[in-house]
C-alpha cells in the first residue's frame, strides 16, 4: 500500500505515504512552489528546512515554462533540480480565481492566456495530461471551485460537475508511479459534502482531498465541515485539505483526520515582513522592533533566529533588501515544518489529545480569523 | 606592519593585509554591501563564496539604520552578523551622485535627507565619526568626486579641496584598530594626479586609494592613469582602486600595482540576469537559452553552475522569481573571487606576466567599454 496509517488517536493519524520520489511522513505541510520554485528558496535549502514534498501549480507551469520545456526535461523534478516528491494541483482553483475572465461549461473551463491572449480550454483530460508531463508524484482531478457564500443550487451544480470531471479525469490512463487524488466539493454544507463523497467514492483514487474551504468562510464553519466529514473519509486513504491554512487550522484539521496540507501563508506573509510565532504573526515592520536585539523567537533553531536580531530584520525590510524576505521565508517554513513535526511526535507517543488541548487555546488567540477580530485589527493584519 | 608585500612581479604585488577582523590576501575583490547586506546574500554564504572583506556605504548606513542603532550594536559587524573585515567609503561618491541636490563648499557637502528632508552637512570630521561608529576595519577620507569630462580648473579645485578635507579627516583622533586610507583625485590628468599625491603624501595614511576613475572615461584613459601612477604609488602601502570594475579592468589594474577593488557590477548585473563569464556577460533573458540544458559555465564550480541549467535560470527571470537573482549573484561573486584567486596564484608562482598575456586579449574582447562598441551593441548591453 502507498499509504500506511501507523498510529491513530481519535480521527487523527500518523502515517507514511510512499511516493515515486520518496517516503513522506504525515501529517505533512507542503510548501507552495508555484513556478517550479518556492519563493526565494533553493531546493537544497528546502530540504534542510525539513520539506518532504512540494506543491507545484499546474496552471502556472502550463503557462511558463510550458509543456514543451517540461517534456524535454522529462518533468519538473529535473527542470528545477528537486529530487523529492511533488504534488500538483489541477489548475481548477486558479481558473476559478480568474473570475469573469473565464467561462465554465460541462466540457471544461475556457479562458485566455494572460501572457499572449491565446485561448486555453482546460478540460479534465488536459489537466491529467499536463500533470503527467510535469511528472508529479501526486496529481489532482480537475474540479470546479466556487466562491462562498453561494446558493444551494450553485453548490449542487459545482458538486455534480466536479464529479463528472473527476470521472473523465480517471478515464485517462494513469502515468506509472503517479498517484491520483479525487477532490470533495460542497461548500460549507455537510449535505452537499456527503453528496460529493457519494458521487466520488467509486473512483480508483489513491487519496482524497477536501477542496473549496478557506475561501472566505468563518473558521468555525470550516471546522464544522471537517468534523462532519471526519467519520466519512476513507480510513485507508490519505486525506488532503487544500490551501489550508494557519497553524490553528492545521491543528484542528489533523484532529479531524487530515494528513496533508498546502498553503501560501508562510511564503506570502514572509514577503510582507510577517513572521509566524506561537503567539501570532509578528510584523517586523512595526516600530517597536527598531531597537529589539532579540531574535524573532528565542526557542526557534532556524537560520534566521540563530543569526539575526529583530532590529536587523526590520532594517532589511525598511531598506527593501531581498535577504529580509528570504530570512522570513526560511523562518516561516521552518516554523510550519517544526509544528507538523511536533504533531507527528505527539501522535507517535499517543499524546495528541493532550497536545491539542495545550495548543488549541493559544493558537485560537494567536490566529483569529477575520470574523473573530475587530474592524481595527482587520485593517492592521492581513492573514 | 599591517600590509606585507609577499611577492612582486613588475608593479603587480601579492600581499597580506592584517586588519582588526582578519587577514586579507591581496589582490582582493570586495563585494558591495550598501545597507549592511550584499544584495540577496547572507554573511555565511559570502564567506563560502570566498569573500574576505566587504564594503559598506557610509552615506546609506548613516541614513538607515542610522548612527544610534549602529552605536547600540557597537558597530556594523554585530548588527549584520559579519565577523570578517569591512571597508567603508566616506560618502563622497554618493553625495557627488546627488548632482544639483547638494551644495559643496570648502567646509563640506550640504544636502537634504531623501528620507525626511532633514538637512545633512557632511564634513571630513563627520565622515570620520560615522565610520568610527560603523567600526569598519578601513575608513576612507572624505573626498570631492567630479564627473568626467571636466575642465582643468574644475579638476584642480577638486584635487585641492580633497587634500584639505583629507588633512582635516586625519586630524580626528583615530579609532584603535581602524586603518585610514587617503584618496587620490585628478581625473584623467596625470599632472593633477601627481599634484594630488604631492598634497597627500605627508598624511599618516595606512593605505592609498585611487578615486574618480571609471566615471565615464574610456578604458584606455583609465589604464593610462594607472600606468602613470604605478611608479609613484608608495610601495609599502596597499593600493585601492575605488569602484572598479570589469574583470578586464581588474587585470590591468593589478598589473599597475593595485591591491584592492570594489564594484557593484557583479551584484547589479545579477539583478538584470547578467552572468559573468570568461567570454563576456551572458544575458540569461535571451531567447537562445530557452532550451539550453547546460550550466552558465561548464568549468565553474559555484552552487548555481553545479545545480541549474541555463533554461531553468532563464525561466526564473521570466517569471520574476527572486531565486534567479540570488543564483546570478552567487555565480558572479564566485566568478570575481575565483578570478582574483587565480591572479594571486599566478603572482605566488611568479607567472603573472604569462597570466596577463593569456587573459588580457580574451577579456578585452569579452568586456569592451562603451567607446569600443558599436551603437547597436551599446543599446543591447548595460555593463
């Protein structure tokens, strides 16, 4: 079996996912490497930070460098010189983000290339083909994502269309060694989530993803869906929560049986001077850090915290030096990987529940969603 | 003695410069770390690349982070976490670059802070004080730089004012452990250069710099000045050619007895996709590299050339990923440091003349100045 559950505690699982380019310990965080690079980081650095598996964006890689280049190199691994596992999304979320610039029918999604205006018609079959050319270890079905809030009719339509697309996706002969995951849609309606599962369950999937969350709904609604889905998710398959989230989201989702995560938060916040800590996002641009000779986090062993003061890091952002953004990315990815490692250790030692109870209240306060914060705080923060 | 000449061949010297933060083998290239950081690189990486000594810009550091911060940290070394030697310029060149925004009198240079409009009055005494707060291993006198071409009267005036400023600079009690260099001005007139030397020679200098070159004059005029100065430069002191230059410039200057160099070319070109090679600057954005699976330079052992193809590097620049700029900086600094190391080895082995004869024609073709190129080529290139 590609996926093995080593320990269970409630719905939470410690697992091992064996892929073409290596074994991944789960629960795992997958940094986002949109264009065949995790912003500011080299593949060697990612490995040193504890990265086990990367995410690549099908939509972006299709545009640049494009399939011809990737074909010549025999896939993304060789092109970017990353020897570990890669998961690719299907491009569905990016097409959804194009808003009115795309037209979605039962056939697929039609849009124009932002580079040269060429018409592109992304179908489930093309999404499968692109991901085969990329040569990812895990490929995702093409799904239809919708914005929340949405009407029941809109949600139902997206669930059914996604199920049809998933069937077409799995009809494409698979690439040897490549795992394929289905995706559940259904917004924040548990009923539609169950429908999505019923329509998907017969697919020959190697893993199951939960899509269409963390797209604007309150935190508690996401948790409600995850709690509702937890008993339904197939126990023998890895569960991947797409595009999520804060450390708090991740802790809750692990409790609900999720094994894989990806999110732009650690890399995107780094570019704006946001450093992840147990006590929330620290914005290094704040004037209070001008004289601060301490590290971002005294207990952190990353390259950034081992070598540089808050005052120096603030200076780097003040003068717009790239090293600031690099060091913030280094710290944030280290923070995420260390947090997941702590979770795996707790699961290994049968004390995940205690870990959850100790950390959940702290993280809930450190990472409130925008519905839990004042207008004033929302203006200042940008999680 | 702080400076020891170990070998001589013609005017070229192999030397050893003992500074407060370490010993520097000369001839040496000093990367430019304007704001307390060499763009995109961490101090550890610089050391691995072979950097022996950094340059910091007094003007920029005075503005940000400012003297109060540097004083609290006890200098730039601790603030930026670089344990090796640092040379600081005096701010003269940056003030000169402000053009009509500054007013220069015999007293000093008056200008407004680009940050907050505050009036700043940079005097020889203040330049000395700032560099003492920075705590650099080598401090430079404040000089008056002028643009070329200039009238004889303008050049003479700058030479005389620079000499007066240098006297005032050396009247400031020195910081224990800090070396102080005088600067020769005089444009491309050997006569005024000699005057500058006559007016400076009694100063208690630890080294002598040649300023005001590589500011727009043709390559051959710079070489003529260097050749004319070579027999005049004090043999027991280190000679530093400020702000120079291409690998070709450096080879010629070593032949004329220069020991220290700084230049923004390797870091600035990196940001635009320019990679230094023996055959000239390779612009990775060019379409011809789209399918090129080879490294920038097959014989280069740097991290960039050991791991990435030209096609991938071009892709990084196409999608504006910071890793591209980082890897180009890594390669270019490695190239410069390796080139200087080859020169030192040739001097050590008494074969500098042969080295010069083998490399000079190649580099002259690879790095023509804008006077030697066609209008067409000048449009394309930006050395």
